[in-house]
């Protein structure tokens, strides 16, 4: 596994300073959201060829890869006009991903917790339409895109993610796996091994990046912890990819710059365990 982090957890900086901090901390790759991590970029209109080239060079000069370019848009909205406006932004994000040399451009879908579960199918069809448009651009520009399941989003499970991948049928469509995004309750934590193994069983070969963050749940609320200090066992994930001989980015999210060493030490330990 290639050890990384979400770049903006180290704050918003000029590209060179941001990459220096990532490199000095010992991370090898990053999930980069231009609007959140790079000083001076407040909206898509601020992103231009000069900025993108500067970002590309900063990462390249420090030998840090951009494992994921984060371009998180509401591609599962039920309002078609609003959804297509979000898709248009993601299509620009694909071009940005190519320009900075990213391996993958990633997004979640959209918040969706219907009172009537039958409403999920129309929402899924809209999501599928969005992804078809995205994949068309990705195939043309020869870059992968990644979709990230979340329990409270349109794409809320391993099963619906598998369905989307099969129906789209493009090798350019990959999965970003964040087990915490599928956990809502203490019961989910208690059943985490089953949840993780099920996800790996039906989607493992399509996973292009993994997010990790550790938590406990107290009084129904999620509380963040350093990796290895919470209730989540990441051993099955590291073991699965090691056994498959695959090395992919594993990104620490919710990094605390004051305690990242705890995280990276634990990530290295997990990466070396047999």
C-alpha cells in the first residue's frame, strides 16, 4: 500500500509549501482537493493552466503522487438541472486531473435518505446517467474516475456500487473505499469485519484507493481518534491487498497535524504485518 493523506488536512498553502509538509511528514501520496488545499483557489474559475502546472511540478519535484484528485460533486441529485450542473463541474475536474498528473479523479454521490426506499431507484437512474457522462470524458482523456459509497448517499452500499460498475461497464470507473462512510451505529462497528469483508469480496478488484480514519461512538456520536486508537480494525484491508499483490493509495483522512506521527507509524505497522 502507498501511504497517503488528505492534503487539506495540513491546511491551505502554496503548492510548494503544501507538498513540503506532506513529504516531511513521511507520506508518499495525497488526495488533493484544489479548492481546499491550494492558496488562492476559491472557485473553479481560479483554476487555470498556470496553477495546474505549478501544482504538478510541486508534487513531481518531491516525488509525491496525487493518488486522488478530489472533485466531490452532487452527481446524484434528484433535480436533473442541478445534477447536470454538478456533472459539468466534474467534467472540468477530470481535465484538471489530467493536467496535474493525478491517478484518479474521485467523488461521492449525494445525500439521500428517503422515507420511502422505493425512491432510491429513480435517484439511482439519475446517478447512472451522471456517471455515464463522466466515464465518456474519462475514457476520452484516458484517466480513471472513482466513486465513493456512503451509507447516507444515493450509492449507499456495496451491492448498489457493484450494480453501477456492472451496468456502466467501463474499466475507467473505479471505487474509493472508506469503511467509516458505511458505519452509522455501534452495531455497525460490532459487525465491521463482516461489512469490510463483504465489500472486499464483491468490489475488491475494482478498488483504486482506500480512505482510513478511526472512530469510537459515544452516546450515538462519532468521535475521531488516531489510527489504532479507535474501534476500527484495518488489518483485513491491508492484508487483502497484500495477499493480492496490489499496492494502492491508502489515505489517512481527518489528520491532526499535531499527531500525524501516530497515524503514519500505525499505517506503516499495518503495511508490514503478515
